[in-house]
């Protein structure tokens, strides 16, 4: 039974309590139908690290990019009450092949441009000069890089043998790219060294569907078939944790802003929030209630959780599911979502400030929802800061701390 029940008045959970309906801020459309339609490539979306640019895949090899800050100013100046009013400043890029993943990379961290001692080569001059670049993972296994201002192709990375399902830039501003492919491999690329391949990581999975960096750039996570959830140490390229808990293939993964938690979503209708330091499951967010049996969860159940995204405050999680809803969860009270809306979503991504949750749809649209997350407690922000700057071993060594406070810092209690 679906834990969300829709009627003409409101969404209610299984206990009959109304769930807040999310507010739609903007709606961006894809291109018109054409003969090159590929319905399995639409829906991917990504924000730049500073929240200025937003990109989404519309299908038919097309990727669109908008300057989000400019769009908001334009909408206010035009008094645009219609969500579908056409914005004139959209950048359109034809990727040339089926687009299966995309991301925006930047040399800026928290608004400050990062520099390195390495000498730049002329062949990637545009990539180094521009603050933001677009990278697209294609169905033929190739990765292409684009200048978002001119729409020109900067280069192409060729090493995967099958389609690239996920891409992620290092959050440290060093333009290190992580790619996951259905060929079962993770690859790290150094974009400041002409895009040279730095490392190939192989797993037991025949196919990988998702990857992500930890906020400090010291760990990466990968997910795929055979219920695979792996956390890697980037310095030594070894597996730290092989997490066991899902009943089906795992679709996507996301670290919390402090790097203490890892959230994974799966075809088994469930999201698991993991403790990165201990390698144990802390919470399960069920999208089908009562939770399905192992046999049903491991098969075609109609409630696959396609994607998820952590908010910037680390206490909220956005998910999209095959049952036709996107949900916003408060991890301090995760029995039911606090906000939801009916949408055929396949991808979701919080803006860096956490104010907007972007959802990519099967129709090639990008829907911008007002997340309206509640402000967490001061205790939570203190924990976020402590876990971001101190390892768990340091916290465990503070024997004078009350046991309840230690449990809170360890996320044993939300």
C-alpha cells in the first residue's frame, strides 16, 4: 500500500494526517518532439556549486542551461505570474549522442576561486579560465565537456565501454571528475591535466548506477546492481565499507553536508541513511507501507526510488519515486514525509542554499519546487559544524561529554 493517498483536496499519509503540498516555483520545458526521441535519457539535472547555473537534460540529445539568479530577477521585473513563461536566456547544447548523466563543475568553493601550482596547458585553456563547465555522460560510454557560455565542445574523455550513468565533480574545487558506468567501473579524471585518466576502480558489480564525493573530497561512494553500496578511501583507493542492507539494485547515493551520513536509494522501495564512520544503517525511509517482503522488494514493485538529494542543512532529504510522487523528508521525524507533490520524476537535486528542489521528469521538463524546509535546531547546526571539522575518533575521545550528547554527535539520535 502506498503511504501517500491522493484526493482532490490534499495528500494524506497512511494515518490520515495531511501532508503539505509543495509549491511549484517554475517549470522549464524541453524541445519539441522529434524523430530522435529517447525517453530513457530525459530527466537528469544539476546545479553549479554556487547555485547560479542550472542544467537539465531534455531528451533528444539536448541539454539546456539557465542562469538561475538572472531568471529570478527577470521574473520579478516582468511580473511573470505564469510558471511556464518562456525565459529568453536559455543556453541550448546538442550533445550529439544520448545523454544519460550530467554535472556542472567549478573551481570555486563557497564563492572563492581555487588555484593550484600546476601549469595549465593551452588545449584546456577554456576549461581553466571559465568558472563553470558542463560535463555530459553519453550512452556510448563517452564523456564530453562543454563551455556553457559559447556551447562549444572543449574535449572528450574516452575509456568507458558502456553508458555513463552518473558524474560527480570533487567539491574541493580541483576539477577532479568521478564517473560511474554500467561497465562496472569507477573512473577518476584530472580535468586540470588535459582530462587524463587518474585511476580506474573495479567492483564486483556488473553495472554501477551512481557515485558521489564526500564534502571534504577524501571519500567517494558507488552504488549499483547486486545491492552494491561501497565507500572508498580516495588517498589509497581502497574500500572502507561494503554496506549491506538493500534488497535490490541501488540507484543513487548522496553524502550529507558534514560527510557523516550517506543516503542510498534502491529499487526495493526504500532509502537507507548510513553512518559513514560505523558502516551501519541509522534510518530507513519507506516509500511503500507496509514494507514489502524480500521477494516483492527484490522484484518489480512499482515504487522504485530513482533519486535522492540532501539539503544544505543536512536534516532534510528529497526523493523521487516511481509511484508518481516526490517527497521531502525531515530526518528528525522520518516516519512520513513532511512535503510531497505528484510528479513523474526521475531525478532530483537541491539547490546549494537548500531553498529549491529541482525535479527532472520523464517528459523532459525541469520543475522547481519551493522546498520550504523547517529551520533545524541550533544543536543540529553545532553538530554539523563539529562533524565537518573533527573525525569521530576525536569525539569518542572526549570522555567528559555526557553520554546523551555523545550519542547526538554520533547521529545515534537525530
